[in-house]
C-alpha cells in the first residue's frame, strides 16, 4: 500500500515507508506470504500509546481493521464475546453497557483499539482489562494462528507478554472477553462515588457517563491538544519507602497493592516538582493533570521525549523514585 501517514494521538506528522492495513486474517496471511512484512515492522492500533521519535518510520507498519463483536456463548450469569482487534475500545465498552454486561464500564473513554488493550493491559479506576480477557487470538510471522490463554499472557500492571521484544512476531487479531450479567460495580476508586453523589438508582449507563465526565475533566481531547493520555505509569514501592515518604509528605495520596507494596500516583509527584502546566519548547505537562504530556503545536517526538526525560529526572531527584513512561517510544 506504499508510503503512508501514521495516525497517532500526539498529532505528530509521521510517515512510514510502508503502511499495510488488513480487514481479516486472510489478508494478513497474504501480506506475510507475499513477503511484505519485512523487518523492521511495527504492528499498531490507534496510535494512542506510541511516541515516534522521528518524522519517518523506516519500516512497515501494520494496522488491523478487523471489526466485529460476536457473542460466542452465554449462560445465566456470564456472556462470552469475541471482538475484532480493530474495533475502537470505547465503542466496545458502549456496546457492553447497552447490552447490560458488567465489567468494562470503568474503562470507558480509554483511547485506542481492542487489540492494543490486550497488549497494554489497559486499566482505570480499579479495573484492568486482564480481569475480563479469557483468550487472545494471534497470527504469527509465519502466518500460523496461535491462541493465548489469559494465564499465558503474563499480565501485570500495564504489561503483558506481548510487550516483550521477542513477542513482536505475534499479531493480535481477536480478543475474547467474559462479561457479567449480574449487577455489580467498582466505585471505590478515585472520585467515582463523590461524582455519583446521592444519585439513585446506580445503573450501568450512569456509571459510564460518570467515568466519562471524570476523564473529560482531566484529559484533553487529542484532536485539540495532542496527547497519549496518561504518559507515565504509577510507581509501586516498598512499604518502607512509602512510610519514609509519608513522614515527609503527610498528605501524599497512595493506593494499597499488597502487604509489601504501595502505589504512589506519578501525577502527584510530578506536580510536587513544579512541572504541572510548564513547557519545554513545544511540549508541556498538562495544566489540569500532571500525568499527561501534550503537544502545544508543532512539537516533534524528540521534543516530547526530552520533556519526559526532564520530568523523570526531577521526580527521581526529589523522591528517590524512578517513574517510567507508559507510552512506547518508537525509534
């Protein structure tokens, strides 16, 4: 399909030497058989979690356009759904809410596509997509179909086996989910209960709209201000480290992980360093949420990477904690 402009939510003008889009597994197999998928190659979704460091990617970019949401089985309490990797993630969440399926609503408005959700293990407001996934279907670089059970995916915080360099030869085509028909909600994270107030009754559409409202109050629209959502992962530290910091910062927010570890919001630490709302060239830390880096207009990937490095250095200097980008840097 030749040279093409790569979509990305940072608003960077980046092209690829070759851009290949496929609408089904056979088209992908044909690209592989015809020798069009040559190294270097990159398989991407909506570009919402990528930072291209240069204005041209000298390789092949593959993008799935596999669509479809299919109920494969169901019982009195659960429904099992097969979803094409090219479906927009939030469209799938809306579909679940519309059909009265519980589990995905807290992941409303997360940018990107379904295939990428399974690679990144997206999460928000106390829910991670790993808790909904049953299997991940892939095609490998030889055109063979490979099925990964949930436990094979090695899911962890914003991580999976698919993010390992040696696993880039597997292309996600479908993701299978298990949703619940039994009413239940996860409301004790962030400001969800505060936003809900005394509203009664609580319903799936209400929770979805509340999550969307919270996210929109913190996250800029990528079409207006280029960004990739949360740029950094929240660090998980030992209880000893947490207790030492808490003595210095009594109002420090945190989340319990387990008996040995605590999660500290990276956005809060960035704000304490004074970076919130400040810019470095044409890249800036968003003034409403310090976890987000934005393109003020005309920034390059290198500009945003330089800002990321500066922020990480200052957080490390002040707190003795290394924070890491959630966004994938593409050289």
